[in-house]
C-alpha cells in the first residue's frame, strides 16, 4: 500500500538509506470531524486536497497593469463517515463555516509534527459527491493562509514561510 494512503501513522518508509515516516493530511471544521489522534481530536484524515489560485494579468508595456487573483473551489477527498451527513446538511442550508483548517503532518523524531497548515475562512460548501468509498466535497472561501515549516535531517526545524490572501478585501501578506 502506498504510504500516502496508509492508515498506520507509525509505518516507516525507506528513503535513500534513511527511514522517514509517511505524511498524513487532516481536516478540521465547525465540529464536523473527529479522530482518536492525540492533538487532532477535532480532525479527520483526508486522502488529498485540491485547490488553485491563479492570476489573470494584463501587461502595460513592461509592467503588469490591472489584474485579478482568482481562487477556485477547494476539493477534499476522504473516506466516508458521520461527517458526510454534517457536510451535506451545511451545504443544503448554505451555512457559512468560519474556518476550515487542513494540516499536513509527519512523525519526526517520534513526535507528530505539522509541516503545512492551510486555513480557509468564511467557507461555504458548494458540492458533495460519493463514489464507492471515496467522498469528495468542495467549498468556496473568502480568505486563505498557507504556512510551511521545514525540518532538517536531524529533526530540528529548518525555517518557515507563510502567506495570507484575503479575496474580499484584496490584501496579501507574506512572511
């Protein structure tokens, strides 16, 4: 089984003579999700997420003139569970979810470390789909923050970077 889809958080994967643990993605939102992973009790494991932010630029001779930054719906792929009914209910009612958080984790030096954090604010579920044991739902959002933490081979933090984009107020901040 591919390490990405592994249900065992402690499984080790060989990487050029070294042992690294596979990473997992987790999602949290509005008391919809739950797990038995310490520190992630209000999260559920997801298989993957898809999102796209793009810029439509118009050039004025040598510089970018007026342009727009656009965000497409975020798609989450995961297994079924009680969260399906809650997602569908919030979608049908048009509930604005204050924040949806997605985190990429990995065991580093026997500790569960967060490698990436994506926070989407003022979210509305746009669609829900189930194909066999795969659930996919999509949501629209008003603002977004994305942060990354790098780790060195010895398990110590190597640095971080972050950005925030507010599509409603057209503000962008970088670290």
